[in-house]
C-alpha cells in the first residue's frame, strides 16, 4: 500500500483546468498490448436548454511500445452552441505501467499529458490508473490532477471510473462516471461496448456509446451528455 500511496503522491507534483467532466474523455486502463497501434475518436455532446448543443471531439493516435510504455498525440476540438468547431489544443501523452498488486488483482500505471493550448497557458495533467479484470469483469479508476501552467492557477482534482461485464458475444454493458472535486460537477450513466474483429492488419474496431446524467452542481445548465467512442486497434 505504500507503493500505491507513492503513486498518488506523484499526482500532486504534476499538475488543463478541468473542463466539463467526461466531455470528449475516456476512462484509461492500466494494461498495455505491445505492438498495438490505436486510432481513436471520442465525441461528447451536452444536452439541455442552456448549454445543449455544445460538444467536444478528441482525435488520438497512439502506440503501445511495450507492455510498460505507451505514447500518443491528441487533437482536441470543441464547439459552443450555434458556433463552428474550433481547435482547442494539441497534446502529447504517455502511460507507464508500474506494477501489478497481485493479492488484489489490480494493475497500476501512471499517465502524463502536456497540452499545447491554442488560447491561454499550456496545461499539464497526471492520472493514477487502476484496473482490475476478473473473468468478464473490467473495472477501472482514474484519479486526476490537472493544472493550467500559470502561477496563480491551482491544481484541480477529479476522477473517472467505469465497470462493465460481458453480456452476450462481443457486447459488454456497464456504467461510467466522471467528476470534478473542485467544481462539484459529476456525471454518471450507462454504457454499452462492442467490438468488430478480423479487420485489416489484424485490426479490431471498438465502439462505446452511453449517456451520462448530471448529479452535481451543473445539472440545471447541462443535465446530461451523449457519448460515442470509436477505437481502431491494429498491428503494424
């Protein structure tokens, strides 16, 4: 447990202020697949009368260099209600798988991201990634620390988590949640996942769809989010 505490302490040393939790985001796993390349699109759209219509689209290209090292480049875009889509940031991210806590069956990894913001100061983000897989169950927890790189900006903390089970064939069902401890915004709701296999380059297309309900301070302005994630994995 001292090891896990040390990993979480690393989060505090790292440091974009948290946007609306979950919008254009995913819950990261702590296990890597050597040699796999990923192309991913993550889309989130806000529902409701006030902020409804605003959305975020993140495009990501990543490669698993080994069972411990992962690197990626992200392009983050956003659109306010009744406006055109704009480039928000380009970011680089990495994951280092640290260890497996065998008695608990939990894999542990550290995530780091540096964002080159189009407007305003750059940002830095770290996450402690925890994952437990047992049979058809896959549970994930990300503990997040983010900071806009200006002296007067504080570190903000949040989380993302998911749990899903195999239900039939390649179909999985479960729930996901995203939240900010600072703004008190929290979103939670059901998700469905599936895969299409045997594509070119030993590829697989992963699809995740869901709807998140606001259960925090922002539920009047943005009562929910529509989510769609597409991920194509293949071997070079």
